[in-house]
C-alpha cells in the first residue's frame, strides 16, 4: 500500500506507517529468521508489484545470482525485499511526498470531523485524512477445550512463530503439534534445526498433510494455465446458466441462482481428470483456478460458503497451500523414521501433569477416546480464522460498532474497494482494509499475488477520493538497497 501511494501521489502527501513491531515488511510470515522456513510460492511469482511478478526474482539475483524462477527461497529474504523496496521508493519519491514510520501499536481508530484519529498504546496519536488497516494475520487462538492449566504453563506454545517459542523444548521431549498444515511443517523444521530428536505427534480433524509442489511445476503450470482457466470458467458458466433456467421455471421470474459448491467440486474433478489424461498434473488445475477464485467466491451464497468451509476447506487447503519439494522430502523422512506421527481426530481435553501433559483425543470415526502423554503442546492451527475475535484493535472497533464482521465472521465487512462497513451497512469514506481481514468476503486474499493487486487498486481509489489523483508513477529502477540494513 505504502509503495503504491508513494509512487503515485501528488505532493504534498505524507504516508505514515504505524507498526507495533518496529520492523517494516515482516509481519507473521516474513519475520522468521530460520533459513528452513521457505516461501510456498516460487520466487518468480512473488514480485510486490502487480505489473511485474518477477521483480522479487531480479532483486534476489543481485545477491543470490543462481536463484532460479521456480526456487522456493527463505521467507526472511522476502521481508528484506519488501523493506528495501519501500525505502527505495520513499527515497526516490518527488519532493513533498514523504514516508514516516511510527513504531507503536494502534489501540483505537475513530472518525472525527472528516478525519481519522488513531490512538497509540504509548499515549500519543496520529491524525490522517484516511487510514488503511493493513493489520494482516492474527496469532492462533487457543483450542476451546478444557485445558487443565496447560495454557498458562510453559509446556504450551501458542504461537510457534515467536523467536523464543520453542526454546524450552528439550532435545528428547515429545511434542504434540495441533494442526497438520504449513504452520505444523514450519514448527517441525524449527525443532529439527534446534537439534530436537524426540517424537512429534501432529493432529488435525482430517490428519491431512499439505501436498508437495513438483520440481519444475512453475513452467508446467504456466504452460497449462490458459486453457485450464477457460475450461473451468466455461463449465461453471454453463452450470450457472442451467441453474438460472431452473429458477425461471420455479416462479416465473428470473432469479440468478448462484453456483453450488458441489458443482464446483464436480467440475474441478472432471478438469483434473482431463488434465492428467493429457499428461498434466492436478496442481496445474488448482493453480489455474486461482485467478477465478474471487469471482467464484462471490457467486456462492453465505450458506454455500459455509458448506465449503465445513466440508471442503481442509481438502482445499492441502491442495492449494503446498510444501516446497525440499521440505516435502524432510517431512517424508521424519515420518519414515517414526519421528513425525500423524493423527486424525479432535482434542477433547488437556491436563497438566508433573512430567508433562495428558491429552485426551477422539480419533476420527471412532467413539472411544485415546490418551497421549507429551511434554509440550504447540498450537500450529495457523493464523486465527476469526480475526475480529483475535485482534485487540478490531475487537475494540467491532464492540464500538465502527466496523462490522463479515457474514461468515472471518474478517471485516467491506465494499468492493475495501472500505470498511459499519453495523448499519454504511461504507466508510475514511477507513479501508486489504489482505487477510477480507478473507470472508474474498477467500483468496492472504497471499502476495492477490495482495499486490488489491494494494494497487486501493491506492488508486484512495488517491482519487483524497483529490490527489494518481499522477504518472515514479518508474521502478531496480537499484535495490544494500542488504546490510
Ligand atoms: C507463516 C506464514 C507464511 C506465509 N507464506 C507466504 C508465502 O510464502 N507466500 C505468500 O504469498 N503468502 C504467504 N503468507 C501469506 C501472508 O499472509 C501474506 O504474504 C502477507 O504477509 C500478509 O501481509 P499483510 O501486510 O497484510 O499482513 P502482515 O504481514 O501480517 O502484517 C501486518 C502488520 O500489522 C502489524 N499490526 C497489526 N495490528 C497492529 C496495531 N494495532 N498497531 C500497529 N501495528 C499492527 C503487525 O505487527 C504486522 O507487522 C504466509 C502467511 C503466514 C502466516
């Protein structure tokens, strides 16, 4: 957002970034220091600018010249990239277009007399003509089960991404990882890195592991993507048309009936079969659907979206959010060695004991409970799904009625531009958001390929509203900043 504003605004214009960590461009995803935590998108697709997906790749090659387009590089490099891009753009912005950074936490946001006032935890405040809540991901929420004193103890680790999170886990300790997705994989890699040799149990409702990217998949999926998208969309359109005809027959009026999630699944399966028969890989079909995900999500009623979340979400996540090949090999090795054990089921309760934690769980499809004894429990459920419940600022704003959760309760209700809606459904002219808080409304909104498009569109919308309509953009020269921050 800041890069786009700084590149397009007409002076005088000031962008103020208020960031509680004091670090720019990091957030939950890119603040890791572990070289084993890799991006799950190939380098050639992670450019921060919508018109230049390879911008990150070129930046990388200044320091790591051998980086290939399909490489999955350490995530901390992406944090460095975002920061260097921002500083670079700020340094070359026209006179009177400025960037200011304020290392502080925003605790409340109010609209007053056509301006926004942001109160800071430190006691100060920032006033602005508009504010964008780019608050990103919230840390995982605790499981809502009896915790028997666990959550307050040192045996529980609520957010595996904190740098100190796993330091109390001894080399031979047994660990329960709750969740079997990419956060669990990150945690397994962190434990390996610190020399852990004990058993790691990983548990989720379905016990599904993320699939693995195929080496060379970037080239293959690019070759496949155009016909794939066209065919999937054509089939969906036909499905919508068929349903519309049925709707006309029912009451004599035309009610465009939205797509059913079951139809989407059926079409996807057909498309996967067609693709694999033609020698392509199912991954190419999943990737081909990505640009159509947001329009597709809009055609699902809230009921259909809930049906997706209840029945298909876990399956979608493991196919869509895949592991880099090298990580997939590590995970497979750990499973073969018996060090990583997968469980499908639900935790019923925890109980803190002198020597560890007793975990009662109900295996999937069985009535009888099982008991597991481990020394540590790590919450690997990933960023909290219902962000308005987990994020203190959003909690406060929802409670005050200034913003409203989306109908699924996953994020915030917004209009098409990302303007925040209040409880009466009125879109604010001053408050906006993008990225993870729009998950309930867009579904595919948390990763860079989507966020970079939203950021550009919102920046242009905002500048227009503020009467400082986009001027010719400052051209991007790929100077890059030195890495010795
Ligand atoms: C572990 C992990 C790995 C990921 N890997 C990838 C990947 O490989 N590729 C990809 O495309 N996407 C990935 N993602 C998706 C990721 O969500 C986005 O890429 C991106 O980081 C989201 O950016 P953001 O700026 O919206 O949010 P964030 O990066 O979460 O940043 C939000 C920032 O807001 C700050 N903040 C929040 N509240 C306040 C407040 N009240 N006051 C002041 N500051 C505040 C936070 O400190 C944080 O720095 C990953 C996500 C996670 C969690």
